[in-house]
C-alpha cells in the first residue's frame, strides 16, 4: 500500500523541501520542529539550545545563492550572491510561503521516539511519539517517516585527547557555543581545528583579540568565495563540463587546481598545506584567512600536544603562554537518538544507508533520511533530490533493490568513498556532487538529457553543459517538471550580476557589456580548456 501520511522530523531546509516533495506526490506531511521557528541551522539563536544546531553571528553561506537554491524557486535577484544567515532565512521564508508549507509544521514539538508498529511487516507504519513544550506526550501513527535533523547538533569535545586540559587556567568551549567575539577583546586565543567553523571563528576573533593561534593536525586547502573577475567561485567552477574533465583526467585536474590555489598564497609557506589532494576533502572556504595570517593576527600552529596551567604546548615543541581562551572547533558526533539502535548501524564511518537515504534491512522502505550528507556543493539541492526520490519510493513508483543488492552497493560505495575522500569519524558523508544528484534524478526521471537538448534547444544546452550546474536543470523534464526551469537557467547570470549594481560604471561604447558576453566568454574558455585537456593526453 502506498504511503499516505508522512512524518517529517525537522523544519530546516531539508525538512521544508521534504514537505514540498510530499505535497507534489499527493502525500500528507506533518512536520515536527523542536524549535520555535523554521530554518534549522540557519536560524540564529542568541543562546545555544541543547540538541539543536547553532551558528555564530557572522556566518555567511559558502555556496552562492543560485547554487544553493531549490530547483523551482530561484532566489530574489536583489539578494547578495553569498548570503548572510539572516538573508538565507528570508529565502527560506519566501519558499515556505510560496508553497504553503508552514501550515504543515508543528513548532516547539520534539520527537521522542520513532518505532515500528507491531504489524510493520504488513503495513510499514510507524509510531511517532512527540512532546509539546510543557505539555504531555502524544502518540501518532504514520505511513512513512522522513528524518531531517542533520548532523550539527551534538558537539564533539575530545578532552581526553588533550592531556592537562583539566589544569588549564583559562576558559574553553566548543565552537557550537560561539556567538561572537564579544568579551574576547585583548585575549590570547587558541582555536583547535581548521574546518570551516575553525577558520571563520579564528578570523572573527582575530579582529579584537591580542593574538589568535589556529591549531591544525592535517592542514587544509583554502579557497575563497570570489573567483577571478569577481564572480562567485562555485558558479564559475561547478559545471557538467568541469565534472567530465575531472572524471577523464582526475590527477591533472587536482594538480591544476592546487597550482591555481597556491598562486595567490603558497599553502606550504602559510603552514596550511595538507597531505590530501584537493578533492579528497571539502576545502575551507574563507576569503579573509590569508590576510589575517600575513598581518600576523592569526598564526597557524600544529596540533596541540598538551596543556599546562595557562600554557599550550604543541607537537613541534613550541609553547604559547598566558592563553586566555581555547575554542574547540572539533566537529560533531552524529546520530538519531529517537530511532531504534538497529537503524543506526554503520558501514565504515558512515551510516548503513542505501543512497544515504534508506536502511536496507527494513521490510518496507517507509523511513528515509534526508540531508544527512556532505558534498562539494550546497546541501539544499542534494536534500531536495533525496526527498523527491524518497517520496516516490513511498508511493511505490520506484522500487528498491533487494536487501542483499542494497548491502553490496552500500559496501561498494563505502569503499569508493574511503578511497576517494579523506573520511573520518567526524566527516563520513562525502558524495560526488553532480554524479550523486544525477543518479537519483535518473530514477526519478528528472535527469536532463544533454545530447537531446543540443539537438532541440542548443541555447539552453550550452548553459546546462558549459554553464553552472544549478538545480533548475532537474526541473526541465520528468515528474515535477517546472515550466519556468528553462527561463530560470537562461536568466541565472542576471540574478548573479544584479546585487553588484550598487554603483554602475559605464562601459566604453566599443566594449560590449551584457550577460550574454559573460556567458560566451565563459563558454569559450571552457571549450578551449576541453581541447587543451584532450591534446595533453595525446
């Protein structure tokens, strides 16, 4: 029997798009959100709320607005390309309003447990127990469940890895607790961990602190949000053509990109050079870190060996005395405390989930995990495609393989993931951005047919293949097809350029200035790069 009533747990971006996917398939979603508002990670809270994701005041999204948008809802042209968290909330509210999603959301309602009903083998139904703020618990029955709680809710604070921390005379806390640099004026601060949070926080604090020391065990590739010429980096670099070149010439692509990254500042000189190749791990996106290092406001240090009083001793033997504050940007543990333990089994570091969504041992595929993933790109399009696929599985329109086949594919994917990426217990969820979306879109019936587009609509085909791999491509055809997808693709550069028009500088009459010229320049460059790659192999 096809699922009818669906519980969606969490009202962040993944939860919102899951509600919409349910509605598109004629299902009845009920979303439970433990907080007082939608937005999930992007809803800034003055005080940290245990069990929920938190962000700091200065957070700006790493992905540009066109790349992080939902596939049938382009962002307003006037919004900046890399939005502050408050502007992301504007976009999410507009999305929820446009598709009437909020009426399906129950705020301040925490899911306590999700368990199979006694007749699950036949019905596939779940008992979902919830608790309203300061109210009694309730039990609900649903035909299916979508889990959208993410993986930034349980801070990982590995104090046992740092001998002497109990004797540290200063203050220490996890990056989850960080809100702003207020109160850190004139302090000596050590930030442990060089992920995106660690880099951001080190830069943020360095504007007021006496000195910030950024400790890293493995180093990192650092990229900026701004590409040469000033366009958003991801909208220039993430394309189907680029993905094809990377697939054909992986080693050459890595070396070329790393050479480009070392051009503005040498990662080895700056103490940032990692052992892993660029595509082995999601890079640190930070425009300001090199400037803070060259000005001495941030000093890169190796891993911390131990603490002694107010001193921090590093593995190279160097010592920093009179440290006031230590920030542990050491990642997060992940798990779903409301789910049965059997559904949280792991394959390697990752959860044992088919396509990162379905558990292979369920006799009925009526529980999906959406948005629990990392990739070299924005999470919103990934989560949306997962939700579109999962809801069609719920309806019986897509049939999953047998549990044995699913387990074999999980084991194969896990092995490939560990081979390609520098996975760890903290970051186990990497996927190849475009290929992963395409694999799900293929089953949904929404994967764009590039050769056919070149025959029927060359203008659109050029943008789909050579241009940025924006999410609108997955609304051109198949179930969920959106009539505005073609226009959204052809006008995406206009929305990129619009926020820059705060002071328009007139162009010389002899120099063409148009969105089309930018597109053509990019397309020509892409074609020349392709030809060069082909020649270099012969």
